[in-house]
């Protein structure tokens, strides 16, 4: 820089100045002038150093020193103490925030799951009334419309009370292999806290009311076989006893903790996601027993007994289809990916079965009927019920297609072959569809959909675990045996107490008038 280049000029200036001073002050000796010159040089050096210090301040020098850690200060005793305290407080604050975040996430998950399960419970209830009531109501003759609808509605009231008093406890209380206990009688201990044995993210009250809706519709399905000829009093008494003797034990064996057929620890782990054996096999087989015990309707099969309103049945079938999403997808007991998988499987199976049944009709009769299409859809929904949470979309299509054709054969061929009067085909659709669906579940279940036996462990035949078909067969046989034996015994008991069948005169007049004193249609108004 120019400053440094001219730094040597400063002493020369002092020298010249001193020389001039000597000429001006001749009294100063030569020695004194030399001393003054040396002092001037020293002052010049000091001035140069001062100038450099001014041009290059202290912060430039500090920048060459090692940088202190971010956020730190010079390590004085007081700052060291405060830093240690702050450092110890940071993990605690972070842990507190993480714990609070975890609580918020858990609460959000619980709220979402609970909302979905309450909606699912309402959907399943809709399957009984109005779904099943309209479906069955349109299939009977006009004079029996209110009677069959009233039987479904009666189950909504009767089974609800029984469930609250003792039914829930028998199905989901305790840990016995066959039936529960009375630990939850009168809903004792059933509140807003979850029961981790069944559903860890929803209140036990929600789980309880959801399972109630299954208990409501199951006995109502049986009335399809006894339609147009069974007393209302006999129906109510029989279905009350049937719920306690057949449904509750079977529900505990398949779904209850420690159950004999429970998929997570039972002696014969039977896969039944939403009620193939518990709901459909049990009610369908019992319906067949009831039809055989009651005998044929007066005039059957010589007189035509066609449905009086397929419009009602069509609406009822559509409501059943929609409600079945709560039935199957809701059985995931959470709003998660498994619920989505079950939802899709349910829809695909119903569609495939409707087409399958219609195709069979087309081949046999030359045309497809509306009654056949809706019957096929229901058959597919029945068959996919045990498999919904274990199979993917393509196996669901296969199950639906097989079920539609098989149930058509049971309704159109087997019933005529054996001569029984299953009035609304409760056995042909629910008993047969539930059986074939339960067995096919053992074939198509996959661990990639639901690793029910543990991560990477095979579930069904498609995983190489063909032994699961044997477990499914055991479950089906137990459901058949319990339904057969229990129904026969209970019908005998009810027949002795109230009687089970109306008189021939009452049957001819119609159950609307003779059992309830009213008619579905007032054609004179």
C-alpha cells in the first residue's frame, strides 16, 4: 500500500525539520540535534504502528482465532454453570413435547376409528331394518307383508335387551373355550375405555354396540324359512332361546378370547372375518331345520306363491349391499388399510355373484331376472363375509362368482330335489353361501392381506398353508352341528309352550290379520 511505501519519508521530514531548527536556533549543539533526530525516528515508528492499528482493527485479529461453538460464550465459571443447566433442561423439554405429540396422535387415531365404527354399527343395523325387512317383505305374499317385517323389527328390540343383560358377556366375557361368563352382565365394566383384547383404539361401548348389530340380524335371517306359517309368539320365544343357546356360544368360540375356534390361539384357528360361520352358517342351517320341522306352506308347491312386490325386495337388497360395507369393512375395528381391503373385496364379490347368478338363469331360462340378480348379489355378500379381511380383489371376484353359481343351484335345483319349503331361501343363500365362503377362505387367504398368524407366516392355501382348509372345515362342521342340534331341541321346547305353527285357517287368511290385526295395504282408502 501507498502508506507503507512512504513510511520512510517520515524520518526524513523530521530530519529536515531539525536541520531547519538548527539554522534557526544556532545555539543548539550538534549532539543535541542528533538526539532530537533519534527521538523523531522513534516517534515516527510509533506513529506508523498507531496508523496500522487504526486501519486493521482488533476484530480482524479475532477472526483469525478458532471460532467458538455456536451459541457459546467465553467459558467463565458463571456461564459454564448456566450452560450445563440449559443443556440438562433441553432433553426434558423435548421429551415432554414428544409425549404430548404422541398423546395427540393417539387421540386422533382413536377419534377416527371410533367415528368409523359408530357409522359401521349404524350400517349393520340398517341391514336388518329397513334392509332385510324390505327384502323379505317384498318376497312374501301381500297378506303376510307386515308379519315378516315385524319379525325383523322385533329382533331389533328383543335382542338389544338380551344383549345388554347377558348376551354381550356370554359372547365376549371371560376366556373359556366354548362360552363366555357373566363378568359383563348388565354391561358391568363396559365403558369408554378400550378393551385391548378386542379393539385397542375404540371405547368398549362402541365395540359392544357394533357386535350387537350382528346379534340382531342373525336370528332375523332365520325368519326367511319360516315365513307365512309361524306364530309371532313362537317366533319370539324360539329366537330368544336360539340367541342364547346357539349364537352366543358360537360367537365366543370364533371371536371370543380363548375361543376353541379363535384364529389367534384357538385349538382349530378358523378364519371368520365378519361372520361366515357365526352368522350365515348358523342361521342358514337353523332355517333349514325350521322349514323341515314346520312343514310346507298350505298349497306349496302346487299353488303359485310369487313375490308380491319385487320393488320392495329390490330396494331392500340395495340397502343390504350398502350396509354390508359396515358389516365386513367395519370388522377391521379401525379406519385402516385392512378396512379398505375388506370394503373392496365385499363390493367385488357381490358384483361377481350377481353376474354369475344372472348368467346361470340366462343359460337355463333364456333370460335373467331381477329377483335372480339381487339374490345373487346377496349370495356373494354372504360368501365373502368370512374372507373379506383375508383376500385381495381378484380372489374376491372368484369367491363371488363361485358362490353365485352354487347358491343358484341350491335354490333352483336342490330345494326341488329334496322337497323342503325354504320359503325365502334362507338356507339356499345363507347356509350354502356361508359354507362355501368359509371353505374358500382357507384357499384364498393371504398373509400379505392380513398376517393373522404372525409376520411372514402363511395363512391360507395360496400361501402354501393348505392345512387351513382343514381348520375351516372343522369350524363349519361345529357350526352345522350346534345349529342342527340346538334348533331341534329348542323347537320342541317352544312347541310345547306356545306352539310354533298357525292353524290352516289363519294361514289362509294371512298372518298380517291373524297375528297383528292389520294389513300392509288398505286398498279401499
